[in-house]
């Protein structure tokens, strides 16, 4: 029994020491508001402007949080192969590029944002510009309507005509 009591007191003492030891250390400085990421050093595979509503903002000191927007459909969005497939309205994380200021935004704000896509990049897209819209802006959330692919011209068979007697020039009248 005395060993058990000794082990218990030792654990309680270690726990108390651990809890108290952090009081003398300075706390980590708070993270800066959206320092932004550097875009890849190549031309984007696509750049799009879309309107939406801010769903969440990064929390200072919590790197797991992102700038998140519920955005309208993007009709002309291209996939990795360059095919126009459209993108339905959805909530997406939008990492900001360096220089993009989120400090004047709050949850529920309506915004217009421009983002660029670099397929194979990390991250694959970044917000490069953001503008706050008036509170009474009406947003439309729905399915994308990508433009129809242009119809391929049908190959028409080459018509071959066989001359007939009717096609021959008339004989001159004497």
C-alpha cells in the first residue's frame, strides 16, 4: 500500500511541477493576421472572379483555420486538363496570397474575390484580390452552367455528279 501511495504522491507532485513551470516562460506572440502565401513562380492555369459570403476567417494563432467563403457558381471554371466544366456554388477555403488583407472582413460579409489556380501547386489556388460588397448585394447560389462545347462540323460526303445528256450544252440551231 505504501508503494501505491508513494507513486500517487509522485505523480501528483510531477503534475503540479509541470503545471507551474510554464508560468515563468513568456507566451508565444500572437500570429499575424493573414500574412498570405507566395504564389508559384509561374503563370496561373486559370484566374476567376466570383462573389460570395464569408463563412469564416482565420483565427489568430490557429494555423488550422482558413478564410472560407460560400461562393456562387463559376460557369467558366476549367479542370486540370483545360476543359470548361464549371463549378457549382459551394463553401471553399481560399488561402490568401501575400498582400491580401482580410482585416476589414467579418463573418457574413459579401465579397467579390479573384483567385488564381495552379494545378499541381501547393496550395493549388490563392486569393489574389478581395473586395467587400454592399450588404444588400443579392447572391445567387446554384449549379454551374458551363457553356456548351461548340458543335463539331459534320463531315459531309463529297457529292459526285455524273454528267447526263441533260447537262450537255444544247446544239446550236442553224
